[in-house]
């Protein structure tokens, strides 16, 4: 639709070029913001890569980093083009690349929208990755003397303290695995030997949790062992005792943490997308018309994208 018929004097062309130049440099700044957000998300994911089962979860951050770099390059080129547009002679050298620039600009805005949706759609993949990754990491909690696994105990402990969580889904996950290393089991104790014999897999299972599951808000000293044995502790009922250990699982805690980050980033990306779409539509519609000779009548938004593209092709 043709709107805003104007006569481009030298002064008006100069002002239009300045406006478009400013918009493109603002877009370069938004590209840097996108790059920074993608880098931040990637760093946050890599901080806890040991408890993530799949590497594909970083696809959203890689997309944002790529789109951010693309935005910086495209809009830097657009800023240079708009700056030269103030002079009709300098603009001529940009005419052959105008159509590819417009095509890349629209492609960039589409990729930006895809990046925003990826941030919102990553929850299910993230949940599956956390569930499997935490389950495997907890199994190796006791392997402090095995190369490649010795760091997992500290990782899990710091994770449970930092996010105030316990186990994968709940503290009961620790009841199903042997999290105490055999090096620290007294094999001369009949109780230990009987517990190992009574388990079909020969594992030392206890109704206890690591110290990092303890809730410091508990009014009593933390009970880590025999959690389900009411008679083993004075004035204790494990069914109603909610302050002793963290009740929330680490999968839920991490999922909420990353979901909040991704949704916040997705909202910022959507806002940037709206700005970029407005800039592309305004800039791509006005640059070709604004570079006509001074004193001619032009339309600020003369054609749609495809008509403009065909016109540029026909002109040479």
C-alpha cells in the first residue's frame, strides 16, 4: 500500500538517511544484546552440564549467538548504506547489493522469531535432559576415587545446597541407590554385612540422605539417617517433618530456574524482533525511494517486498 507521499529535497534526504542510520546502529546494539543473552544462557547451561543428559539443550543459546552476530553484521552494513544514501552518487555503488541486503534482513528477522520460540519451547527437552542426567549423576555420587567421576559428589552437594533441593524427584531417590562408598563401610559390622546380603544387587541401601539435603531452617539438628524410623529419634514423625530436609527435587528446582531464564530471554528477544521488523519494513521501504534525485515526488512506503525486489531486478 502506498502511503506518505513526500518530496525528497536534499535536506529531507539527509534527515531520512540520519534516521535510518540511527535505527541501524540501534539494531547493532540489539544484536550485541542478543549475542550476550545467548552467551549468558550457554554459560549457565555449561555450569551444570554434568547433570544434563543431552547436549542439544544448548541449541537455543547457539541460535541466539548466531542471530546476534548476524544482526551486528547486517545492521552495520545497513548503517553504512544509509549513511552513503545522503549522497546520490555514493548510493550508486550500493544498488547492486540492495536486493541481497533486503533478503538477508527479512531472513534475519525470521531467524530471530525462531530463536524466541525456541526459548519458550525448550522446557520439555530440558525436563527430560535434567531427569535423566540427574538420575545418572546421583548414581555416581559415591565414586570419589574413580577418575572422571570424582567431581560428581561435590557437584551434587553444591547443587542441592544452592537450589535447596534433594535428590532427582525427591529425597526418597537417595533410598534407592548406594551413595556411601564401600571404602567407608565397616565390613566387620554384622549390620553392614546383613544389609549387603539382603539386597539382591549387593548394594548398601539406607533410608538416609547426604548432608547437603539438610534444611538449615529446621529447629532441630538435621536427621540424615533412618529418616523413616520414628523410633530411632525422639519426638520425630517423618510423615509430618517437613523442615528437616529439602522436600523439593533438584529436577523441579533446576527446571524452574532455567525456565525462568529462558522465558525472560524469550520475552526480550520478542521485543527486539518487533523493533527489528519495524526497522526492516521502514528502512527497506524508504532507502530506495529516498535516494532518488532531489525534488522528485516519492512514497515513503511505496511497495511491498516482492514488488520492490522485482523492480530492483528489472532495473539492473
